[in-house]
C-alpha cells in the first residue's frame, strides 16, 4: 500500500457529522446552537487541544486584516478558532477528504464559512497562489511528511516576506523505538517523526529565520494526566471527543503516545520561523 493510501486509511472516517451531531445531542446541545468551544472537544486534533492552539497562535502576530494558512487543517477547529478570535481569514488544506467535507459543514454551523475556506490537497503541492499569506501554521502534520525540506519550500512559496510560520509537531527528542499505533499513524511506515534540528535545517534551507523553539513535554504530560483523572471520574468516554476522529482504538493510540512522551522518545515541540524579507 502506498504511503498516501495508508494515511487515507488511517485518517478517513465515514459519518463524522452524524457522530458529532449525536455527541452534541448527548450533551444536551443542538447543532444549530453549537459553539466553537463545544466543537473543540472533537475538532482540535493535537496534544493540548484548544489551549495548545491558543499558545501557538499567540506567537504568530495574527491580526484581523490578515489571510492565514492552516497546513493539514483536519476538521478545521484551529482555523475556525483563529478566524473567530483574531478576525482574520483562514484557508486550510488537508489530505483527508472526509475531514475537509465535514469541516466545511462545521464552518457553516458556526457561521464562519465566509472567513474559513477548507480544501482537499497535499501540503507538498498546495493549490494556492505564491505570496498570498500573512502567516501560516501547522499542527501535528509534519509527522506524516517525510520530506521536510519540500514542505518548508512549499510554505515559503505561499508566504509574503516577513510572514511567520508556526509549527507544532510531535518531534524526536530522545532514543528508542516508538510504540504504534499512535494518533498520526497506525504503522511505522507512515510516521516520519524528526528532530527539531531537522525542521530547523529544512526551514533555514528554504529561507526562513528561526524565531523561537519550545519543548512542550510538561504541558503535554499535564494535559494527559488531567484527561486521565476526568475519565476515571466519569462513566466511560465523553460523548464528544477525539475518539470520533481517531476511531475504535483511540485509547491504545493515546496510551502509546503518552508512553512515547513519558519515556522521552518524542515530545510536542513548537518551532516558529519567519520568512526572511
Ligand atoms: C493529527 S491531524 C491534525 C489536524 C489539525 N492540524 C488539528 O490540529 O486539528 C493530522 C492531519 O494532517 C493531515 N495530513 C497528513 N499528511 C498530509 C499532507 N501531506 N498534506 C496535507 N495534509 C496532511 C491529515 O489528513 C490529518 O488531517
């Protein structure tokens, strides 16, 4: 099976909207009145959820008159949050058709279709015009992309000079084999976890200057511990949560991720770069 086919198999989910609607109803909410905060339980597909998005985006100098690119946008949760919170426009690109199709409807539900556009495509060849964007970000996507240099060149092409590119990915920080499945890959063949230095080299080669770097290991372990305590105090899985996008073996994927982080093999890391003017 090709990498793309295996990735599509890993991420694709039928009836995402039906599952989200049922989850909302179980919480006593309706899709007509669903808020961004309600949807954040299911559409922020990265370690730390909404809080992690806020902490990355706050370093991006985003303002209301800007056009921002979300690479590997998934269901579009961070894109909708950015559009709502900063007032900017956001374009999202993602490989997984099921996410993009459902994500467009979610934009409609919360009245953000005029500010957020989502389209299917590869991060390595985005169907967008050179120099269009004032900022770009990517959350938990680079682990699926082997060629970090090609990825950084493609983002560089789309940004205007001086624009920031914020990355929040799970990166290699120590030694030892990773345990699979993990949220981004069912098998080792579609996991391309790289060291922060490899990202920084790829960014520099494309023409970016590194602005900041932050290892988010403690934040991640604290996030997972709070999640564990909440789950232990409840009757099973919450009706609206990432199990809707991660599927039946969500527990196993998350447990493996926690172990991989706790054993210091990987950690979520932010790298912020700026396109040299
Ligand atoms: C873990 S999810 C993160 C989604 C979103 N960034 C978020 O934080 O909610 C990883 C996403 O990367 C997308 N992806 C993986 N490889 C990609 C590629 N080459 N081009 C575009 N999207 C890709 C997947 O389809 C998936 O939606």
